[in-house]
C-alpha cells in the first residue's frame, strides 16, 4: 500500500496546537485571578468576563487542534496502520486533496471521514445518536462534538467528485464513495440501515477487500488519478 501525507500541514497544525494550549491556560488563570479581585474592586468584573470568554474560545480551538494534530494516533496514522498489508493497487492520500483522507482503490475512490468518538453510538439511516455519559461532561472542552457525520462524509465525497471534474471528463471519474469510520477502539456501534457505509476499525479491512473485488479502475487510470490527488488544483 502506498501512502502520501502532507507532513507540512500536519506539522503546522500541531505547532499551532502547542502554541494555543498555554495561551488558553493563561487566559483562564488570569480570569480566575481578576474574578477574586473584583470582589473588592468591581471594575475588574468586566475584565474577568473578557478573559474567561477569550479562554473559552481559545479552549475550543486548542482542543480541536490538539485532538486532531498533536495527540496520537492521528487519523492518518490509524489509516496507515489499518491498511499496511494491502497491496500497491491501494494508495492513501492524507491532507493532499480537498478531503482529509482519500483512498484510491481498484473499485474506485473512498472519501474516508474519521471520527474518534467513544461510547455507545447508534446509527439509524441518516441519524446518529451518541449516548450521554457523565464522563463526557467532565471532558467538556476536550471532547469534540459529533456533529452530523453522515452529511459530512457525503459532503466530502461530493467535494472530491467536483474537484476531479475540473481535470477529467465525467466518464473517466470512478465512483467516489463516502465512508464513515469510527477509529476509537472504545466506540460501540449499533448500525441499522445506514445511509452510507459506517463501521468500526475491525470491519474496515473486510469491507475494503470485498469492495476491491470489483476492479473498476485500471492501473493507468489509477496513476492518472493519483497525480490529481497529490497535487490539489
């Protein structure tokens, strides 16, 4: 299996994550100090609100950067580990195209959306529900919201298809398939008639091997597509 990763982007985002984290702590500590000072000096109360609001916003950005770009394994590292025994007719592109992860395979292109959430997650059609736990409450700043992952995955596939249309005629573009992968080993999925393929890591390789039996993309076409996926236009 071949891998191309935009290491420059990874290092840049990780650097920003390491920079913003101490700023967040500084803002929150300063807000706590001015809050105590405002007991006897009310003019500090407004400063406290500004500092705490800045710390809250900074915490959101810092958490996102640290979770996705500093804390290992990152999504790209997880995918590389899962795919390491696949042949050279599979090629993984991380952060080099309009989507985070694109897997060029014999059956087409898989636009992979990776989620790191843990806990009990129920998928029913297009709806996804994550069971609430007190543990999540204590991880308020570090636990990224689930959002609408099926819509996100479909959007990634559509975005990649649109990108390929800039360089290739419609008939030369292989199927671009959305795939939603929950990479956290502590995620417990309950999947019922999903709108798109949704799976945990233990099902990932089996799914790709089954799909790979449909060899719809020639080696020459894969080479052409690989050049496009590694050089965003």
